[in-house]
C-alpha cells in the first residue's frame, strides 16, 4: 500500500488544511484523506499513480491554501482489512510515511517530498525523480496554471480551444505549456509510479 502524509510547511498564514483537502477532493483513496493530528493530512492508496498525484497536487500552493506543504509517501504493508478511517490505520506503511514526511521537512526548497519503504535504495530513486517533478509543479506561475487547468493529459489538439477560452493566442498557450514543462511532467509520472511499485515486489 502507499500511505501519503502531508503537513503544513508555512504556518504563519494559519491552518490551511481545509483548503488542502478541497484541492485533493477529486482523488479516491482506499482510506479517505483526512486530518489526523494538527496540520497533518493522511490517506492510503492501493496503487502508486494516485499517490503520486496527491503528492504533486500538494505542491501547488495557490490551490492548497496559498501555503507550502511537506509530503511523504510510505510504501509498505498495512493492517488488513483496511479500516474506513485514517486514525484506525496501522502497519509499517504508516511508519514509512511518517519517516518520509519528517525527511521532507528538512528540504529547504519548494519540492519538499520524500519516499520511504523497505528498500531504501529504491525509495531514494523514487524520491529523487518525484522531487524533480515537485519542483517543476511548485514553480509554475498563476498564468501558467490558468492554461494547464484547461488541458487533459494525452489529448491532442487542445491548444486552440484553450486559447479561445482564455482569449489569448494559441502561441501563448504553447509557450505556457513549454515553460511549465507540462508534457514532461506527465511523461515522467509513470517512472515514479514504476519505482514505487517495485518497492512492493519480492526481490
């Protein structure tokens, strides 16, 4: 299982957990994302792709309460059957997730994400790729997000429709996509998911 732990990095603006939960509401974890203690949010996923999605979504400060977040992904077993509430979750996956978010708290830049699990080498590799993506997402501008919000990954021929919707040129849309490295992000996401999945396979 893939346990995601997120806590608030910028605390001066006050509690922004409600905004974070709204930003992540489209996800469908196996154990729902919920506040567990203080400014901490946790959730459990049975597959790595939505766990990566949750981590990268939390990197978008403007959609998550205007603050930055620390994110840890723990890869490992949890007590079965899975409970319906995070406060009842037990198991090594939860321990790994907490350990990962503690490491993320020591990262100085915007890409405060880390991975932990039984295979420390694979965890380091997955975390390194995920951090590159996190930095890419965290550094996007509001203008770039206005364009990206109207795009669907993997669908061709969208730029003209987006340009018309925003009242800008197709060239401006193309430039925003290139600056944001949007295509590169979605090309690299499967690599992170693959590394996370390998951590649960017998070696």
